[in-house]
């Protein structure tokens, strides 16, 4: 029966080519724009580390002294060095790493290179599943001894050493030399969820070295630093400044619950110690909660998505109108079919098949338009432009959306078509 | 033209009429808000930086030892002045649309408990004000003695005479004379000696609680923290070639530093880059509007054509009993006008709902009322244009059709 309906639908669509083209075009335009913006949304709100996003937690605290504390303020993202060192000492998570972004100038042939740097701990690499091409990450012992070691990216390894195994070579930073212990494999997190304050999208850092070493060498760090009273050195051990990011890995939900309790106890102890008299705040957000809290998807992108969906709505209304016109124009034909014994259900299905064919055709054209739209998006001056691409799921979603919206648009006209009274339709013919 | 027969005809096609009207309503709502958003972006893009953008550029270098700042500044300024075409080269903290620097909350009393404004501090050596082309509106420009050195790693002198913009003065001391007023940032004290007409911040986001022109100019001698960024002035027609030469010259002037390629450009270029996303968004909105109006028009054409075909016989009868072609044409035009009017009425309400939602999530201002009549006119015009073809076809139906049976 379906084959027959399909044949009828194709014949009917061929009969009025202009109207068919109009409907297909309307659906294609709506689907094309919607899928373009939805793909951008999909990429931007995607899970950057699906295998571990439920086990990695960003730790945030509010330990402001009373005169800087404002109730109702958001919990600050960063921690003081004092709290970070306490948490690292306790080491209650399966793995934990404090970190900060920085930049330094390394000697190279020709012009010196300015490279983005991450100061962190040994746990960083297993926590974030960072692959190593050569050598390995530094050890916790290196953290403790402030070893002059570094891990470099494969890009920098290519630039400085021509891509050969550079483990054991030195990286010259001003007067200091760092021993290279490892070279990263390809590793880019987009969005760069582990530190959203220094560019949410982009390549990973070129150099990684122990935070303790960076502090020892007084290397400059970048990123948000917030001090609540005067200080000469915002990086000092007891500085009244929040500037360090802290991540913990907790492998089971039970451990996460225990860890959250530990954080509450820690805050309560700080309050008892007299650092502040308000209740304080401490929380651990998993990766998706953290991305959500930071609003990684730009407001413009959300706006574009709503606009596109509104546009799809208009296109569908348009299709409803045109399908209605098309079906009712065939009242006579429908009357004949009804008089010959077709049930209302059969008419309804026949109309829906026709709508579905229009939808699929619109989906194919819409996919082409979406591909074109994504090319335009990739040429936009945004930091995420390079990472936007359509994956298999979005490809399937295109057809599902096209089919679903055309069937939705077909419902009402098909309903009206099946209501055609055979006698009246035959008579008026 | 009688409206009543049209209305009763439409009543027989309630569903189709309603669909077209809804389409017009949605189009009206999206059209008004999209045009409004474009207007907002364009206003933001017209930000007056207060400086002679077309003659200015910045060179930024990093990676030098802070202890060498004074020596570096001297070499850089001398070296850049020697570049052919450079009219002046000065040490400056930042330029409008360049890298953001020295942004901080200020307070009107030394305790620093309340911060009524987050401002950007510009620091510049003697001659910077002239080179930037800043316009003084009240008070006086800093004298030579007002330019103080920075000691050690301090950001400002202990007490500085400063220039503030008119916008910042109005924000801090509304309706009062700002000259002689004082404000604080951490331990540093500032006294207003003059008011600038305009000077925009480097990096402006409309979502931050920061005015686009909340800026302070602190006269400072180069050295210490004030090092690494250099303002270049050249003739507007030369600026791009001068900047290219200047960028290349840095490697010879100071081989030990790293040129910040990102931030070493003419101010015109930096401005263009800064507003690139706004322009892209405005472009995309224009695209949406065009597609929207196109689809709506096509929908009207499609449905009107269907109706004309359906009523061929009735049209023929009307023509046979004396209706002129004009009557038939006007019938379809009036019918379209009625449907579109119905849609617009709905659309105006929808436009305000949409605006309210946008205001909630995107900090957009209120939709001005005059957008509605303009939007209505546009849609009426669109409807009339779209229906013209089918209506003309209807007017051409010969009366003889009445006598034929299908």
C-alpha cells in the first residue's frame, strides 16, 4: 500500500511543479538555517571529555573575609594559594591538580617564541587523559622537589626540535633551563573546559611545568586574579588573592559525595579558625555542570538558534498553507477515491506520505544549505569557528527534523482532506 | 469596494486565512526585533573612540625584563621615530581597540568599600595627548610637571592629576563640576584636572557593567610598568605601510623582545577587528530578514494562486454580470490587505512578547514604538506585491468562463 501511496504522491507532486518546488524550498530554507545553528550549538555545548566528564570536578570556594563578602554573590571560580595547598596536602580525591595559565618566552633559532604555558601538578596528565608521544609526564616527586622539568606540545616540539624525540633536551627560558621529560601527543580540548578564563576555544598550551617550579622561578601567570586587600606579591603563599584553579577526580558518585562533605567540613574549619564569620561556600561541579555554570555557549549563538527555529516555524506555516491548498484542490479526486471504497484513514495516510516526500526532498536540499551555512560559520571571526563541523548525529537529525516537521505540517491538511464528503465533491465536479 | 462579501468569502476559508495571518504575524514579530537588533549593533559600532584613528597605530612587545623597561622604552621610541613616515612615537599603556590593560574599580572615598564604576586607565608619556588627538572640553591639559615617574613595580604615582571623559564625569558626579574632584583605586589617589570629550575603552563588552567611555588618562613618565606598548602617528594614507615597516623594525631595534603580532596594528585595523563579530551578526540578521520576507511572500503567492484557480468560475460570473477587470484586481488586493492587517495586529502583540523575552535573556533595550508602524507598512507592501501576480491573473479571466462547465 505504501508503495502505491508513494507513486500517487510523486505523480501529484509532478503535476504542479511550481507549488512543489515552493514547498520543498520553504522546508529546505527552514531546515538549512536551523541545522546550521543547531550544529553550532551542538558543538559548543558538547561534552569535551565524555569518558570522564562525570568524574572530574571543578572545586570552587568563597573564603572572602567579611568586608569583601556579599551575600548572594556567585561563588568565585578560583582559590587562594593557601586553600589550594591545604587541599593538595589532604589529597582526598583520587587525583587532584591545581593550575594556572601563564606565558613565557623561550629561546629558539631566530626570533624568541612567546608560548602559552600551563603550571599544574603531575596528576593533570592522567586526570585529563592527556596522551604522550614521547617520554612521560613528571612525577608527584617532581612537584614536591620543584624540579626544573617541562612537558611540551607536539607543535612546539616540531618548531624547536623538528619533531624528533626531544626528551632530555633543555628548554631555555630566560636565564633558566628546564629539562624536557615528555612530549604531548595530539591533545586539544574544545571547549577548553579545564580553564575557561583564558580563551574558551583554541589549541592546548605549548609548555606544561610544575606549579611549584613556576612559583619558585616567579614565572608570570595570566588569568583572573582577585585580591581583597593590598599585597606586594599576589602569588605569595599567604596572599589574600584568589587566582588558582583546582580540579579533582572522583571515580564514583559515592566518592564525590564524600568529597563534597569533606569540602563543607573544610570550609567550616576555616570559619572556626576565624578567617570569616559568614558560612562560606564550597562546591565541586562536574564538567557539564561547570560548562553550564560558565555559559560557554555565547549569547549570540543562542539568539541565532532561536531566530532560526522561529524561521523554521514560519516556513512550516507556509508549508501547511500550501499543502492545504494542494490537497483541497484535489477534492474531486479524493471524492472519487472515497466513493470507490478508500477509507478516511487511507486518504489521511496518502496525504501524509505526500507531505513526507516533500519533507525528505526539503531535508536533502536543507542539508546542502546547512553545509553552506557551516562554511559561512567557519569563516566567522569567532574563536570557535574552526571547530564547527557536522557529525553523523547531526546529519541524521537533519532528516529526522525535516521529516518530522513536514509530517507535522501535513497533519492538518491531511485531516481536512480526509473530511471531504464524497457526494459533495463528486457533485461539484 | 465592499468589504462584506470579501469577509464572508474568507469565512469559508477560515483555516487558510488563519495560516497566512499567522505567518504574517510571526514575520512581523521577527522582523521588528531583528531590525531593532541590527540597529543596536550599528549604534555600538559607531562608538566614538575620541582619537584620530586613521592616523594612529600601536606596536606592542613582550618578554622583556621589567628592570630593563626604561632602557627598552628609550631604544624603542628612538628606533620607531626613525622609521620613515612616523610623525611621532610615544610610550602608552594601551590604545582604543587594542589589548585591554589597567581596568579596575574606582571609589569616591579612600576606604574603597564601594566601587561606583569600573574604568580603564590610560597612561601616556608627554606628547601622547597631542598624538592621540584628544579633545579637551573643560579644565586644563597636564603640564610637564604633572608627568610623574613610576617607582619599582608600582602601577601609578601616589597622587596623580588626571583627565576623565565627559561620560565618566557625568556618571560619577551627575550635574556637578568634576574639576578638582578626587577618586581612589586601591592605595592610589587621583585628582581631576580636565575633562575629555571622548576616549573609549580598549575592549568594550555591552554586557559588562562598564561604560564604553569610562576612561581616565593618567600622565606618566615612561618606565617601570609603563613599557612595551608604543603609539605611532603617521599620515592617514601612510599608516598601513608605516606599521608594516615598524613591525619589521622591532627585530632590529630590540632583538631580545617578542613582537605581539596580535596587538601591533593600526587603530583602524584594530577597530575593524573589534567589531567584526558585530558586523557578522548584523549580516546574519539581514540574511534572516531577507529569507523571512521571501518565504512569506512566496507563501502568499502560492495560496493566492490557488484561490484564483479555485474561483475561476465565480470570477467569470462576476465578469459576465458587469464587474470590470479593476474590480476583480481590487477584490484580491483588498482581500490580501485584510488578511495582512489581521496578521499585523497579532504580530504587534507577538513583537512585544518577543522583545520582552529578548530583554530578559540578552539585555536588549525596549523596542521603540515607531518600529511597529514601519514594520506594518513593510508587510502591507510585501503582501500587495506578492498578491499582484495572482490578482492580475484573476483579472484576466474572461467572462466566457461563466458559460463553460469545467
